[in-house]
């Protein structure tokens, strides 16, 4: 058995329900288990270089014959292997040399080498160069023909204008020139077709190999997914293909089943261990583009793990989603007229209706104003000023102001640490991290995101910052705060990019815009409660 003794837990009560893995506060038993894993990782000096790049680890507190212990796992592989003594094994180890995966992977690698050899072959290179030269020569010849025909036409026009020339002879001259041009064009076309055909013939052999590689890769991936036969607490077994079939993507994403959480539960079920609590933490530097804090606990990923854990947790008494348990307070009306209403949205309330069932500002508004429409949004965890149009006319005019960025907004935030800058600007493009929705990541191909900031003070090791978002991307201020290329310090209570707390300390405090009907300037303020 791989479950290990859990030390220094006297006086810690066992949880009454298993961890809801997508939004949780680590149980003290999980924290203690994580400390022991982290001590072990520190002792493995030969892994330090790899671990410095960052990796997700998980712990599962289990009970067996009245004794409490824990299991540990890592996501993906470690040091090129899945079989390390301290950690639970992979659900399916495709890295074994005799496994079909490694064997077919070698076959696919051989196809890659064939493709590379053909693409770099002298014959292919020479044929492509010849085609390029032929295209240039043909283009030049066609231009010459075009000029010659134009000159001939101009000459005949001049001769007709001068008079005294036989019109029939001019017509025959035109016909002869056009016939000669057509013969030359046909010769040019044949020359170009010959050069193109040679390249196409060589390219076809390469494309055939690429199609073969794609087919074999897809078949290999699906065969691999079929080997991941995931258990749940009731002993029911489903493979990944079956689990993901009802999801929007239908096909499991690469790496599905290789995260720490599924590994831990699979091992516990197979070995008769009762799961009690679970947590996952990041160890090492933050990966490029993402925001991960060393030693910080994180929820299970949505893209890969949510469908899998939805099956694996069946039969366990799991905690309810805490986001569904606490109903947010009602918003306060800050300002109102017959066209608009401005509310102070509380933290925890959605801006628009969502699938979770959590109450939204949109629902609150439509209950009072039947034609109400949300003009802009705040994150569920963010509090502050939200403008709501009472009809379509006001909504359309206000939306244009937001799109053209003439609306002036400021947010107040409390950051976890002290930052050296007093003011500045952050330019970090953002896009959705599809496997970890709703997380956003910094990426060169992301949408431009621009934030201006000013430090207002330091309070007990925390920095109070005023943000002026120029763009309005999802989680923009949260990522710009937490990312190493931004301020490098998460907002207090950021359970996605930092550490959970009572609430996210981010508040939309001021807004200024032009009234959509009267044109007057409306300036509103809602002071943060933190």
C-alpha cells in the first residue's frame, strides 16, 4: 500500500463530507499531508531543476481499518516516468517500453523522420526552386506579351487616325498578333504546369505521410483513452471516451486522466481505501502565460478533470459547491432615473444569468424593470458599480460608449504584498485557458489588455491600488495583478490566481459616462467596504 502515515494530526477532526474539488478551502489534514509531500520534494535534489519549472501535486487523505493516512500524486509525469515509489501510479502507464503506446509512438516518429527526409531532399528543394524560377519567367513573359499587344493596338489606332491605311490589313495584323500571343501563352502555361506537376508529385508523397501520421495519431489517442477505465465509489467503471461523449467537446482532451486528482481516487478505490479529503497544490515557478503561485492550493481543472471527477465522485458524500450555498445579498441602488439604474453589486452575485443558478444582477433587474438589459459586467467575486439600462434604446447608446472606451472607470484593490512601483501601465494580452475555464492566461495571440494603476498606500504588508482599466477583458485586473510580468502580487482573496479569503478585495468604485438620452455627464462613486 502506498498510503503514508499522517503525522501531527492529533486534535484535528475528520471532515464530515468529501472535498468539493472545484472550489474548496484545504482541510487541515490535507495541509499537513501537503507539508509532508513538500518536505519530500525538497529532499529529492535530483528533481530540483525539473520541479523549478513547476508542477501540480495532489494529496488524498484516506482511512483504512480505522487508520488515517494519505496518498500523493503528481500531474503528468515526473522525470520522464510515471512509476515513482512515493506517489500513486498512473491510471494507465503509457510510458512502459513494451506498451502499445510507446511502440506506435515509435512508428509515428518514424513517419516524422520520413516526412523530414522528403521535405529536405535535394530533389524536392530543386523542384521548388525551379518552380519559383519558372513562375518568375512566365510572369515576365506574360507581361511582355501584354505590353506588345498594347503597343500593337496603339499603333493601329494611330494609323487609323492618320488615314490612308487599309482597314482589312490592320484587322489581319491584329489577328496575327493575338494568335501569336495565344500560342506563346499556351507554351508558357505548359511550361508552368510541368514545373508545378513535379513539385505536386513530390508534395503528394509528403501529404500522404502526413495524413497517415494524423490518422495513426488520432487512432492511438482514442485507443489510449479507452485504457483509462475510471472507477467511482460505487465500483462502477467508465473509460474516458464514454465519460467525455456527452460533453461539448465529445473527445477527451490530451492529458485527460493524467492529473493528480483522478490518479489519487483511482488508486484509493482499487485498494479499498476510503477517501476523506483532497487538495492539489502548485510547486515551482509559474508557467509562462499562466498564474500559479508556489505552494498555493488550486481547484481541479475544468477542461480535463470536471467530467472525470463528475463520474469518480459518485458514491461519495461530497460537499456542496460553496458558491451555490451562500446567497449573495441584494444590491443597493446608487442612482436611478427613468432610463437607467446604477447598483452596487455585492461580491458573490453574478452580473448575468448563469448555469450555476446563483442569483444575478440581471434577474434582480428584470424582476423590477421588465425590459432591463445589463450594459457591462463585473466578475462574480467583484463588487461595485454596475449600470443597467431600463430599455433597448438606452442600452444601445451606452454600449457604444463602452465599445468606444469613452466610459471612465476605476477599481480599488488590496494586493497580497508590497509592490515597488508607485504608478504605471500594464500591457499583457489575455485569452481563455480552455482546460481551466474560467482562468485566463497571458498569450501573444490573446486580446490586447491595458491597465493603468496608482498605489494609494501600504497597509500591514498589503498594497492598496487604484486601477484604471482601459480595456475590459475577463479577469483583466486579476491577471495583471498576479502575473509575474504584471504586478506579481495577487489580489487578496483571489481564489483563482492567488489564495482564497472571505472575499475578493476588488471593487468597482467610480464610473463616469454620458447619459444616453440627456447627454449630461453622470459621475458615480461607491466606496469599497475593505
